């Protein structure tokens, strides 16, 4: 069970980091009536964290399925 808790904590940390990067990315966008081109500053990091969250989520789902 502790392994599940560790994986869940890692998932929460990665998800929190991803949310922080998304917030930082969106803060740099200013509202205007013109078309705005967004150049991602954290694109690579966000992509990696998103993949990590997806993998950890799959592991947690598999653990849940094996308990049933």
C-alpha cells in the first residue's frame, strides 16, 4: 500500500508543478482586441510533466483494477 501512496504523492507533485507552469504561462498573455501569438516559455517542461502525470495515472488505475 505504501507504494501506492508514494505514486499518488508523486502524481500530486507533478500535477501541482504542471498547474503552476500553466498559470505562469497564462500570466504573460495580455488581453487585447488584436490576435495574440503565444510563444510558450515552459512548453517542453509542461509536455514532460503532462506525460509523467498520464503515466502515473495509468499506474494508479492499473493498481485499482488489480484490487478489484
